[in-house]
C-alpha cells in the first residue's frame, strides 16, 4: 500500500457503522493468530474519564522504563493518534504494514461468508498486531463504546480492568438506565481478574459488584482511597494521597477539577501492578503524573483572553466542565461555542450549559452523525441568554474569535464533540 492508502482503506469501512458484538472481531483475531492473547493488557472502560486515566497510567509506566502501547479514540487531528508506543504515534509505514496484514484476513473473512468488520474493529486489530509486533511491555486499551460488545473486549485475560465512571451516554445502544449501562460496561470483567471502579451511583455499583462475584473478580473501589485535593488552578492540581508506600503529595498538569477523579483510578491501577511485580517507585508516579498530557480536555489554547477546548459531550461531562469553569472563572464573562452528535441527551446537556454562560454560538461537528444546530439551539434558548447558530464550524469559530475581541469576553470556551474540538483546535493553534 502507498502512504495514506491504509487510512483511506480503513476509513472506507465507516459505511458499516458502529455495530456492537464480538463475532466479527473474534473471527478476525483468530485468523490473525490472536495477538491480543500475548499482550499484558490494562483494559479501561467508562462513560467519562477513561482517556485521561489511560494517559496517566501510560505516562507513569513510561517513566518507570517500560515500553508501553496506548490505544485511544477518537482522534483529534491525525488518524495515527489512536495508536502509540512510548508516546509516539504509529508511523504511516508501520500503519501500512499492519493494515495490509489485517485487510488480507478481512478478505478471507468475507470469502468465508462473514460480514466485513467495522472501521473501529479493523483499527483495533491493527493495534493488537502492532503492539505484539513491537513487543510492548504493557498495552493500555481504552474501550470505544460500552464494554461487552466493544472490539477491545476480545482480550481474554487482562492484567487489570477499570471502570472510570457510569453516566448517561449512548443510551440507544447501551440502555436507558444507569444499571443497564453499568451491565454493558461490566462486560469487560473477566474471571479471576481484578477491576478498579469509580462509580457514584449505588445501583450501578451493585451491578458491577454482582458481576465481580459471578466471575470471582476482585473489586477495588477507589472510594476507599485516602485522597484530598490540596489546590487546583489552571496549571493543574496538587493532590494528597495516603496509600501504602506511595503516600504523599502528587501534582498533575491536567487542568480541570474532574481530572482528580481520574488520578484516583490511575493510582489504584498502578498500585495493583506494583503489587503484582511491576517495578514502579514513588518518583515514577510523581514524575509520570506531572508529565501526563491530554489534548482536548480542558486544554488552554491561549491566554488573555482565554481560549479553552473541552470534549464534554454528555450531561455528566458537561457538569464536570461547569464545575471547573465555576472554580477557575467565577464572575467572568464567558462565550460558549458547542456542537454535539445526534445520539446525545440534548435536554440534559443544555440544562447544564444554560448555567455556564449567557452567550452561545451553536454549530455542528465534522461528522455524519452531527446534531442539527437548530435542535441544540432550540433546547438552549431561554429569556436570559443569547444564542446564534452557524452550521459551518469554521465560520462559527471565526465569528467567536471576532466576538471575543469586540465584546471583551474573558473566556471563549469551545466544547462538545471531539470531532468539533479537533478541527477548531487546529484552526486556533
């Protein structure tokens, strides 16, 4: 394949949509020799926070000298962001190499009468092959959607699983109650393998607890962690943790109050790995947490006035974003630009957004599943705020940047779908 041909071929599978279920993936992985079975997998699910948690764990393990593989989704700008080894994105040459191997097996699948894998399934297969081919010490895998039927769930014996949160999102596929959503995410649990959870809703937590009993899986609840936020500002947070040999103060460079919750899960994952023999010391934790970065999550692109992007795309994520804005920018004049996908709970999201600002620009992400901006705007409008709609995200961004200068806003916040955040981020930087 020529350079970029691999990406074009992978993205041609988008027409098959997002279909939960493991049959296609299991057949494909069997044809590839089940490379996932040879990896030390850290498997992370959750409504919100799983990406940041993966980044924190990855940073610490890298600092400890391990060769790490990291799989995340979706990407902000470059397709290759999805797959990294030791912080470096997969090269186009290696993407071509492993894509060729995977697509040969996809053709074999189709000749056997199976449906074609989806885009995400193909990317996951490429990731597993790439990680095995490069002999990574740890493969940190972020679940794409749900858990039970997600393509990453072909892993049979992960080192450890984690569920970072349970909230309302993708209800059309995961269920309309937190208990049903929890059951889907608990689908990543495997017999005799531990799971680390950060779940607030007691009914959802009980679902996971029962699954642990059924699978003889150790349940590690971060609510038991002696943890305190000492201070938090736009440079990050200082956190006090008292647990085992690593007790003390830790700093993270991830702004956003909500990132402290992700630290809890990451800390417990690393603590478990250390107990199982991983060579991780307190300095690795301190330095790894401090070095960790996550683009598009309360990311400050410019100061004075502030321009911030955040991928909050559901009600829980938006509430967390609001808490951070209230903490860092009390009494400030804020302009919000937002766009989301059409599978979201619009009213729940706008209930929170209405309390974040008075002035809004509503636009649409660069994705076929985008929600018409007029629908989001109609849900947002009330007698107290001003809302304008601009379908084209580039024009919406330009309008917002102009308004930022002319109307003396203190903050221009762009939030919603990562398909929007990635494009706007590229325009501004």
